[in-house]
């Protein structure tokens, strides 16, 4: 059973913006019924596809979309607020870092990789609950 699980859903504001934008585009094409129905549906399908990812800590393994690693491979987690996450993705980013951050992420966590044979300096993960994820990871480190 997972110790930590988080589905990375798109926020409601993105759903409203997608529906509103699709509706405006559809209306601008002379209220074609196919566009009025089809564009919002396509927009929602795209958001659902972007929201299918899940972060999970299970059996002392961190599962992230596209990768998984034992928790012992990482050093202590650093919780990042919005400003720190933005800096780590911008001016303070390292080119070899492994980054998994959704466009709507406002917080994150930085996990330094402690394996000397791995060239990846750290994993950078976007999450809504960075404190909870850090606690779940720390539970397995002790």
C-alpha cells in the first residue's frame, strides 16, 4: 500500500480557461455546432491527458511518471515554494537535472541524487503537497 500518493490534476482554473477559450474560438467560426461541442471536448481530453500523472512512494521506492528510484538513492529533500521552484527551473537549473514539473505547479521538491555513478545532480518534482512528500520520503530514510 502506498505511503504517499498524489494525482497531478490540472486546476479548475485551467479547465475554465480551456472551456472558455474553446468556446470563443468555436463562436468565432459562425457557431458551427461541431466546433461548439468538439473544441471544448478536445480541450478537456488534452487536460485529462496532462493530468494522468501520479507521484507515489511505495515500498521504499519513489514512483514518478517516467522513472522510479529507491529512496536511499536520494539525499534529504528540499521543499521549494513558488519562487524557489521557478529559480530551480530557470537561472539555478543544472542541465543534467531530472525535472518533472507540470506547468501549473506552484510548489515542488528537490531531491539530491547521492549515487556517485549517476550524473544526475538532482530530481526536481512539482507537487501540491511538498511537505507531505518530504515527510513520506524521510520516513524511509531513517
